[in-house]
């Protein structure tokens, strides 16, 4: 079983805390995402999807959410295929990041992917590692 290690970047917040950023590739372009160990599920930004990639959407609309199948996105060399992505409005988060002069994010990486790819965060080395052999089932 191979392991893929990707650098992470801490961004300080005004309250003394920090968020961890990671570079991802979605639709062939590099973007930023936040690593959120408290998020139950990974999400992608609605405005990014609507403005940049509307023609590629395969969506199922419900009252409060949109689900789309992302053909592929990458975290470092980890290629995640046919991901059922939850699409949410991340503008409030991006407004805060803009006020801190941080980059705009297009995704929040959450526990569904951490579990599936047995992720380990090494805070001392500022990196996150993923197994290339995914778990097939969520708890």
C-alpha cells in the first residue's frame, strides 16, 4: 500500500487559531482548499462550480443542497475519481479570508475523505498523508 504525502499550509486567524490550507487540482486548475477535521463531509464552493464549470454539472437538487459528481480532483498525487460532491455557498468563508488577505478556497476537505483514504496530519512536518488504497465503506 503506497502513501501519498502532501504539504499543508497553516494560515493564522485573528483569535490565535489557524486553518490548514492544501493545494488541490479541480478541472485541471490549481486551487486552495481548507482541511477541516471537524467537517463531516467535504464540500465544494457553489460560485466556483456555477461560474467556472456550469456545463459539466450533473446535479440532483434538493431543498437545501446540490450534489454533483466531480469526474476527478486531486490532492497532491492522490486522484479522487467520481466524487459525489456536496455544493455549498463558501462566500462567507471567502469573505473572511479576503479580509485577512488569504487566498480564495474552492473546497473544504472533510472527514469523509480523511476516513476513506486513512489520512494522517503531521503538524510538526506540516504535511498530510493519504493511503492510495481507499476504504470501500463509510462507517
